[in-house]
């Protein structure tokens, strides 16, 4: 019997191969995307969960001085001991900091890329890291000894013992002796390391605490928030909060990722909606085909087939179209998994993602069968054998597909419009075709002159800092003209500039005059945000601290578009011994220009490693694009899923219309016999499907607006949700419906009505 069911199922799938192909492709893409998204989410949420007592480990947060509505996890080193002595709820505490990810060490003239983790003496007791051989000297403050992981030691030294060997660390400008071999973290950690280094390289870090068992976490949070720690007269830590150590991956703003965690969730939801859209399309087409086969089912009933056997026959056919997705999805995973690993940083073999895919796919297929088949059973026998005229299910199915498709198209267009808006908006400075080299003070003017000989470089300038990446100096302002009695002190960022600096980045002067070399050093420029914070409508001539405002420049948006511009003031500096070289290069020549700069540096400093040389050269445009990496990835994901949804919707419409015309060919023939024209018949179909489009649009557009409006509000610079977006989507879909419905109905209505009635 099963063999017969399978044979019938394959025959019908081949007969309606176009519809089957659309459904299978849509489900394959949906299942693959959903499996990867869920794997990605689970992977992100399980970082550092392998630590002993990970459920009781937290990172201390403090208010971010630059953004009052955000928190920072960087705290003074001295805070760790203070917390341990002050709070009995804390069992252990340590401070850690991930060193520069692009660091390298040299041994025997060979360069090895490595990760350094800077730790204190409490690190080994907090984390499950063992000293395999050697001593603990690497934990001594200012020590020139370091510890190496067993894995890295094998890579660098083979079977030789690493103890006593000396490695050169170019970026730390020193040589370090290996005093211990240690076990490392799991690769599934935010703080993977190859070497452990003592605290001498820093004064701040992440303070990690381990709480005792069975404490009142709510009471502890309140107690911590109300506590103030004063490291010295100038440094006070207050309003502290905690973040679970296992959730730092998606809550820590300092951990850089290609894609934001919330965008991964959007990816998963979009994949699930694609599956839902395809399932409704598949089921709708299947029910329509069953209606066409009502004579076949009537004959089977006459020859003794029961409803149970008919339902089994149909269930096998429906389930088979879903099961075919499994091997196709595995082939698709094999093709896209290498790119997915690079994007997601998921460290897993292909066999692991196969297992994930099978679990999620089988679960969704099972759930869909359990939910949809009872509905399918009711609709099938009521509409095919007993010729019920109820069409509610088909209309609901079409409307659901339209809602999902319109929603995807709408959201994708908003993202495209926002990304375009960010690229064309005046940022207050020019960042294209510009670069920077973090040089240092010695010989900077000589090397700047040598760079001018490179044909691709059109201008060079010595400065204290570039705008991207920027190194800022903060100053607290406690007194200014017109200060209200209740006002608190203000944190303002400070940058030293010159006339050439302002010209290099093309600053826009809004009021007053630009700074010149002849100005008294008390004169400064402020930005729009500073004028707003100081509540000055006419800021020129007003004073704050020891400074007098000479002019106001347009806000320079050299931060992420989701972060407000901070108050800035600009002092004059024309010091030729500043340590940064700014340069302009001809458009489209960045790679050539960078290669020539690296060659020039290597020639002058042959002892410096290539990675160290590359790490001090920055492309300003690339630095700004880093702010939008996650959004650009989200845009690609939404665009791809939107395209699949539209293709499924179009082919689904064509298939549904074709099946509907075949099902209603007698109705069309009778209407023609009674005098209806082709135009009359087309009007009937157009009204039916355009009304469904109207219902779908009335639901999809408000839902899309509700989703995208808060997303846009995350950006300081926002585009508008313009009316033309709604009109464009509707016109495009109306055109698609006219093309899909019109062609098929026109062909059916032109046929001989006698043949249709006789059949």
C-alpha cells in the first residue's frame, strides 16, 4: 500500500512539477536559513558558559561618561580588591583585558599572530586555567615573563619545552621570557588567548566577580548601585551594575562583531516567516490540486476506498514534498557553510551544522503536519468530494503570503533607504580618500616628506589625532557663562587642530571665525552639540573654563550613527612633532597607496614585522564603514529573503491562478455561453485577487511601520518612511497580479466553451 501511495505521489509531483519546484526551493532556503540563524543565536548565547560557576560570574558596569544612557565595562584596577573587601556576597574577583587582536610575536625571525590576555594574580583562582609546567612569575606586576598555552607552544616550538625561550613583542616594544606553559580557554570564549601577560600594560580593565551561592541577587544589585568607590580625588566609581559573564557576547559594546545580535534574531524571524509563507503556498496549491482531482477521489470511493485511506494517500504526497527538502538543504548547507563560518565566527564542523539542520527541519515539518493536516483533511473532503463552495482557506492562505511578502519588501526598502541616507548625509567632515598613520613623535616630519613622493598621495599633514579612528582627550567643565545654579559639570571632548586640519577634513564653520596661528591659546571652537548643552544661542564671545569661543562648527559625526554626537571643543595646535600623519590619496588607489607606504616603512624599519606595520595604517572611509557592517549584512539577508518570498509569491500566484482556472473552467464556459465577454471574466478574477491584495496591504503596511519605526529611532540620523514606498510596492504588486492573472485567465476564457462543459 505504501508503495502505491509513493508511486501516486511521485506522479502527481511530476505532473505539477513547476508548483512542486517552487515549494521545495522555498522550503529549502527557509529551512537552511532558519537552521543557520538558530545555530548562530545559540552559539552567541553560550559564550563562556563552560567556566566553572559560570552562572554566578558577572562583569561590573559603570555609567559611560561619553553616553549617559549607556554603560561601560572598563573600570579601575583598584576596584577589584575594594569590592572583595567591601561585599561579603563576592566569593572571588579579578580583572582582565583582551590586548590588541592584531598583535604578533617573533621567535627565531618567524612571526606568529597571537592573542594576549592581560590578567592579575587572582586570574588562576577565578578561571579553570592550569599551570602545566613552570612558575607563576608572569603574574608579578611589571614582570617581563609571560605564560604560553600548550597549544601555541606546540605550534611555535614543536616538542621542545618553551620554558626559558625569549620572544619579541613589537607592539609592546620589548622582549619577554616564557616562564610557564598553561592550559587555554575553550575556543568558544570572548577572551581566547595564546599568552597571559601581567597588568603592567594597563591601569583599567574588566572587573569580573564570582558571587557566593544562594544570595539575594536583587538585594546585591541594589547595594552595589548605591555604593561609591573613590580611587583618588579625581576618580569616583558609582551607580555600578552587573552583567552576566555568559551574556557579554551580545551585551558588551566593546566586543566587535560583524553582525549585531539583534540582527541575528531578525535573520531567524525572517527565515521562519519565509518557511511559513512557503508552507501556506504549498498547502494552498495542494488543496487546489486535490479539488481538480475530485473525480479521481469519487471513483476511489466508489471502488471501496475509505476516507482514511484517501487521507493517507494525500498525507504521503504532502509529506513527501516536505521530506525532499532534507537532502537538498544539506547540499545547500555544504555550499554556503564556509561563508557562514567566516561571517558568524561559529567554530563548528560541517557535520555539526548537518545535525542542527536535521533537528530544526524535522521539528518544523512535524509541527506543520500536526497543525496543518487536520485542517487539510477537513478542507479536502468537504471541498473536493462534496463540492463545497467554501473558499475561505484559499483566501486566507493567499493573504498570509501577501502579508509576509509585502512586509519583507517594505522592511528591505526602509533599510536600503536608511543606508543610502547615511551615505549621502553631510557628516560635518569629509572622510573619503583619506588615511592616517599612527607614527609617534620621532622623525614624523621626515617620513611625511617621503610620503609626498608617492604619486598616489596628494597631500600630507602632521596632526595629534585623526578623526577616524580618533583618540580623544576629555575635560570636565564646571563653569561657563550663563550657568544655572542647579547645573552640574559637563564632560567635553577636546581635539587639537590647525587651519590645515580643518581644511583637510573640510569642516563647516557655522558662526564666528576659524582658529589661526595668531590667536591667543584661550580661543577655541565648539560644535553644535556643545552650544546646545551650554544652552547658548549666540555662543561666539562667551566663555567656559579658561576658554573663549571664537566660532561654532557643524557637528562632526565621526561616531556610529546610533550614537549622539558629544560636546566638543577644538584648540589650536600646529606642533610639527605630533605623532599622526594624515594623508589624501587619489580615488580608487587605496590598495596601491597602502602597499607603497608599507614598503617605505619596511625599508626604513626592517626589524619591524609586517603585521605591526599594517596595524598603524588606517583608511578613514573603511573605519567609518565599520559602523555600518552589521546593517549592511542585515540588508543582504533581508534582500535575499525578500527576493525568495517574491519569487515564491509570483510562482505561487501563477500556479494558483492556473489551478483555479482549471477548476473553474466550466464556470467560465457557462458565463461565456450566457454572453460574458473576456473582459467581464477578467474583471471577476481581478476584483477577487486585488481585494486580497488590499487586505494583505492593510495588515502588512501598519505592521511593517510598527517594526521599522523603532529600528529607525536607534539612529541619530534618520530617513523618513515616505509615502512613495507604499505606492511603489502596491503598484508593483498590482502589475504582477495583472500579469499573472490576466495571461492565464485570458487563455482559458478564449477556449471553446463546449469542450469545457463536456469535460
